[in-house]
C-alpha cells in the first residue's frame, strides 16, 4: 500500500496539472469506488466544480474543490495519472475525472480496494486520524503521550492511523531500526530518550523517502527510488547496515516485520 512518502510524491506530481482545472464530468466504471454517495449523486454533485487545491492528509489525496472536498485513498493498488482524454482507457482505470483542458485524471486500481469520498467537510472522513508526523506541531512529547500510555507493541502503534497518520509497514520497520527499538517492545516501556530517538527517526525516515520519491517495490507504485536505500525492510537474512548481523523477518499482527536482532534487542 502506498504510504505517506508515496502519496506525498503523487500529490506534488499532480498539483500542477490539476489545480485550476474544472471537472466537467466523471465516468464511474466501478461503482464501489464511490464511498459515500451513489455514482449518480457523485457525478451530479461534482460536475462543474473547480480544483482549487491539492494536499495530503495521512494516506489520502485531498482535492479542495469550489464547494466540496474530494478525498481519494489509493488503498492496496491504486494509482492516479493525468492523461489526454483521447488516450485508450486501461483495463484497471475505473474512475475517470474529465477535466476542462482535454485531459483526464484517471484512478486505476487493480484490486479495486480504493475509495473516493466527496464531502462538504473533510473532517467527516479524516477527523479520527492521528497527527501528521512531519508537521511542526508533532513533537517528541506529543509522540510520547501517544505511545507510553499504551502497552501494545511499537510496530502495531506506528501502524495505527489514530496514533500517527501515514506510516505503514515499510516506514514503521525502517524507523524502528534507525531508532534501535525492537518492533515488539511495548510502547509503555519507552524512556524519554528512546521516545525522542524514535521521533527523530520517523521524521528523518519519511523525509528521506520523500526525497527519493517514495519506494517502488512492485507494480503498485511507479517512479520511486527509496527501495534502494532500505535498511531492514524486505532484507531478511541480509546484513544489517549497522553491525552486519543478518536481518530477521517475523510476523507481527499479521504483517511481515523486519529488524536486526542485535541492534534492536527486546
């Protein structure tokens, strides 16, 4: 699933060709893409609205429109591209926004898990999410309050979007390794210095991944280079970049989890 760095990269790529454009119509080829309205209601309500801004909240692309807010979650296999309206429609291009400059914003989604929301108030969709880890207001103290009050494993806490927004499997593993914290360590056991190390690690890891345009590890996401800079993720049995110990892979909460048994002792 695309995580914060991949979604942020996509937002930056789409901002110029989308902002200022008017949505003339929408083709919905997979009705379940539309989360909170019927396809007919969605098409009628969005028609004619102009895209005035494009930002990110957690793993959502957030399009500010003339009246409403359009939120798109890519889920497992989603992708968005702007292409000429006359270009052939791909097999997995299920929702097509026809813009006023003879281009389409096309939502392709092989597994069909993606969701499109149109709402007057974005908080109706995103209000339950945790803080943005790269915002100025996200401090080590704020992270500590969210982690040390819970006994769940650190990996599970970082994946919980109500604790911190936007982190997924890849960047949880990478952040924990850089902070030298075991993924099974209960959040309630962290000392202040360890919280601060994790806070620094999360922010550094995400910023570095954004600089590399995210990670491309299969057909889901295009153009990233951060997979060439992984420390532990998808590197089972290969040497730890810190100490040379073989990286271990375990299953934690149903998710593949990678760590160095020497640098990240439980």
